């Protein structure tokens, strides 16, 4: 529409000049050429304007999309910031909790280690005291040692009993009397009396049918002597029979069988404090 108006205007102007002034053909042709050039320039300018307007529309669309994307990303960023703040807060709480738990565990570990240290000290002191008290019986088959935090007083059967017998002889009573003297000064010690035999079958012993019976009855005889005669508290002492099944050494020679026939009095500190800690 604008191009048509310009063309009309140029035609009117030329016509006006033509009606007023007589132009030479050369000038007239020059004016026509100028008109045509202006018309072409105008058309090119209009095309450029239309192209720029399309580009503007495209850029405006891109801007709208970019702004929408920016808004979306900002919303996600806000969500991530909120999550990070929450995680940081929770992590701080968890770290503090873990730190507190670790301190409590370290405190309990220190308590356990302290109790175990005291147990080991008490066990060693008890061993030394028993070795001194029972020194006179060590040549007769008595020994004192520590295994797994417990004191083991081992007495061979020849120190306590006659062959196949469950009755304690006089020398055995003397040894148990010295042992009881120490045990009565150690109320925090639990006592387990274990009977052991060799691997030879028991024959012709009346009510004693086998090595199980012999080991149990010998352990019971020692417990009864300690509690009934020496007055060791019976609530801290037990009797068990192991038969031939926990030998000191394997083999069937007279020496090995003699070592395996024994009474072991196992002394272990009460660990109530430790058990309460690890519940």
C-alpha cells in the first residue's frame, strides 16, 4: 500500500513538472531512472524491515522461552537450596548425635577396659596368694596357673584320692584346707570344681558305672568338703564331671594317664559390673 502511494506521488510530481516545464528527453529519462531507483530502494527497505520485524518476533519468542526457563530453573534452585539447608541441618544433628554416641561408647569402653584390668590384677594377685599358700603341695602334683582370665588350681588324683576312690585322703584334705583359707578371703570369686579321669574304663567299682560317674562323684566330694567342713559359701561353688573328654595330653602311657586324672578348681572373678555394661 505504501509502495503504491509513493508511485502515485512520483507520477503526480513528474506530471506536475511536465505540465509546467518542458523537459528534454534526457532529463525526463533521468527522472524516470531516479524514480525507478527510489522505488527499488524503497522495496528493498521494506523487505529489510519485514525481515527485521520477523527477527524481532523470533527473538521475542526466544526471550519469552528463555525467561520461562530461567523462572523454572530459579524455582528448582530455590528447591535445591531448601533441600541443602534441610540436609545441612539434619547432617549437623546427625553428626552431633554420632559424636555423642561415640563419646558414650568410648566411656563404656574405658569402663570395660578398667574392669578387665582390675580383673587381671585380681586374678594375678589370687594366683600369687594361692601359690604361696599351696607351696608345700606342689611337689605332690598340685599346680596353679592362669588361663583365659581364670585361675586354675589343678590337683592330681593321687593327691586327693586312692585308686578308684571318691573319698578324700588326709593329704588331700590338708591341701583343700589351705585352699579354703584363701577362698574365704575372696568372696568375689566364683568356684567351679571339675572332675577329670583318664581314658581307661572303670571296672568293679560298685555304684560307679563309668568315668562320668567317677569324675562327677570326685568333684562332688571336693565341693562337699569345701562347703560342709571348710564352710566355703555353697552359693558360689559348683561341681561338674568332665569324664575322660578334656585330657591335658593325648596318649595312654602311665605318666599321661596320671596327668589326666585330676581335679581342677577353676576360680573366676564375678563380672557383674562388666555384664551390666555390655547389656
